[in-house]
């Protein structure tokens, strides 16, 4: 297979929330999940109501933040 | 050898044959790649490739030369972003399921949100109401009782028990909604006043909101605003003459003028008002008139004002399925109508949130993490809905149905939860059914509404797609094109959530 020279092939628009190692074993995946969850969700003790029942698509989007 | 991740999403860009956007279904990565890189990834798919949204689909020609391999640097980025993986299909699906379950377990520990239903009763008789039977079938008459102050006290005594289950103590800020029936009937005022007193007494920073038909909120004028009921959702079903055919009183009379006057009053009182427009094929063409009415009444000049559309669902026997629109159909129709009616910018499309989310990622150059949704809504993690009898439900679409009751508040102010219902509602994730588990869009979609999935498939732990793949790709493409064109994002992006 021919190799491209790579000019303009890819532009990152953001970074992945996490990067999987090339060959994660079963333990590696477990450890990584913890790291991933911490990164994606913080410490998991959020008390602010960032999302509300308005997430429900039947009563769809949230009103704007309270002034 | 690396293969293309089963969760790679290809977003074609209208008018651009040379480039494709990639989005990854569980790493949250967004990238722009050349067509040849996209072709390379498609050639490494273990399963069939996704059909494009725009243009005609043609399968790869027989004997077609394999696309050039990207450069090593590009391959590295593709791997880091998740599009190339060393995991086999089953391994990757198992990883995806564990990730989704892990995300959901964290979501279960978030702060609960509460809804109080002062009554199932309502002063309107809207034709499409999913609770219609409660007011028209006398065998449900027992439900139409108003919540008593003693029950409110009992429920507030129970809230700390619920919060303990979420690992929280001494909560100062609660999220409390009012729903019905119609929660803000004038006759409910003493009950609502008592509820507000208890809410702020027990958690001084409580955020209060209501889903109301708006007909009698003038009885609550002094309770509306940032220090009281801060946010209202009020429904209009079209311009006056059309609205008054659908949202009618029991005597058949229209409700528009009262509601419109009260919207103005609530905005003046400092409450945020979100107008919901229920749309079907019959009133779709009326939306420009609604937008003109909004502008004429000056509602849009209030910073707390917003309006959005939502498709009417065939929720009872009086609503013909053929008269309804899917979210995708409504979204596309409204997008097309905006070309001729720019005033429709005042009314959000159903998928404005999807576009806003993608736009934020493009505009901030990846400084925000993408949000991943292991479940569709808070019915699956932290919502507790209390009806007038102290019964607890997870989803307001199913309140009043004892077969799906999550539990009850005991006379002692304790909480009894039904383990089978907790299992049914609080474990529904994109990992709990095989279709979502293999879907590349699942963590962007959340699996769809459980009630609609139940109606469609006969089981709650199933998918309800609602055209999400099309909706997602179209909105990501639009967001990207507007980002590159430097078009200012719509004001509706101030919304908190994505739907």
C-alpha cells in the first residue's frame, strides 16, 4: 500500500477525552476506565444540577440560565 | 494490525467533496480529514460502512484500488483519537459497555432532582394530552386530588433519605420542579406557597421551576422570579386561532389570550420563560405567525425568554400517527422554512442543542470535553417525581400508573423503593440493549426515550432512535460550516442541555 505524504490529511478539532493504549490487557482496561471516568466526570460528587428534567426530549431543552 | 473502530462516525460536508468530519462515539474526538483518509478508514471497517447523509450511496467498485495509507503522523493521530484500534469488535463492544456502565454509575451518584405534582388535575383538555384519560374517564377520578400540606412535609422529611442514597448530606441547593396536571392552578396557591416555604427553609439555594399551561399563573405573580419560581415552561400551539383549537378549556373555550398576557407578566416579574411549541403537520405552517407574534409582543426583548419546537407524539387514541412529525422531519422542515422566514430564528429547532454542542467544541478549539450520555434522561439516574399521594415515579410520562411506581414516601417520612422498578428504570443505559451497545452514536444519543422505546418495541430496555444518526450528522455538519464561515452562534446556545 502506498503511503501518503500527509499534507492536510487531518486537522484535530478537539482532543479525545482519553487515549486507549495500543494493546490494553483486561487489567489495563479496568485501570484505564477509572482514569477515564475521573477525567470525563470529575470526582463524581457533583451537586450542581447541570442538567435537569428538561433533558427529556418530550419536554425538551432547558430554559436559559436564571438571570 | 489496527482496524477502524466500530464507533467511528463519518460526517459528510455539503458542498465539500474533499473533506469529511470524523467524530468518535466514545472518546468524543472531532477531526477534519481528507476524503482519502475517510476512505482509508472505511476500508478498515470490520462491519459495513455507514451510508452518507448527503448524496447518493454507491458501494465500492469491484477491483477498486485500496486507498493510500495515510502518513505515519496521521495514523498516530487517528489512533490517539480512537478511530483506529487494536481491540477486536467484541472486545471493543465490551469496553464500550463497561465505559457506558461506569459513566452511568457516576451519574447515579449525582445530586437528585425532584418534581412535585400538586395534582393530576388540569383546567385544559388538550386533544393530544397523554393524561387525557385521567380527566375524561371517571374510573381515574380518584387521582384528581390535590396534594395536602402534610404530604409536602412528609416528602421534605424524606428528601435527606434519598440524598443519602446518592452519597450526599446537608444539601443546601436542590433542584425542584412543579408539574401536573396543571401545577399552578389558582386553587393550588396555598399548597404551592407551603411547598416554597419548605423548599427554601430546608435548602436555601434551591432552584425552582414549573411546567405550566400558564392560564392561572397571575395568581402567583409575587412568587415568580429569581427568588421564587425562577423558570417556567409554557406551551403555545400556534397563533391565537390555531392554539385555541387545541389547548382548550373543558367548555371548548380557547386559552390563548390569558396565556399570552401571563407570559408577559411572568417575564416582567423576572422569571425566565421558555415557550414550548407542540408541532404537527397541521400547525407547522403557522410557526412564522407565532414568531411574528413573539416579536410583536416584545417577549424576545427579555433576556430570560426562549422558544422551542417539539413534535407532537401520538400519545393517545385521539392523535393520528400520520399527522405527526418525527424530530428529524420537524428539524429539517423548520430549517427550510427559515430561508423564507428569517423571523423563525426566534424559535429553536428541536436539534438546536445538538448543533450548539458541536459548535462549542469547534469554537473553543477543543478546550471543553465532549459530554457523553450513557442514558437518555434523568429518569434513569436521579429523578424522583412525587404525586399527591406520596407515590414516587421516575418519569412524568408514566405518573399515575401504579405498575411503574418507583416507590412511596411512608407516613413516617421514610422512603420505600421497589427493587424491580429501580432495576427497570435506573439500569437502562446504552449498554443495556444490544442495538445501542453496537451503535456508534449511542453515547451522543443516550438511547432515546424509554417510554417511546417501550411503545415501539414492547420493552423499555431497547432503542428509540428518532432519526438520531441523521440529526447528529446534519447538525455537526451545519455547526462546522457556520464555524468556518464565522457566523455568530444563535443565542439559544445559552441552553444548558443538548436536546
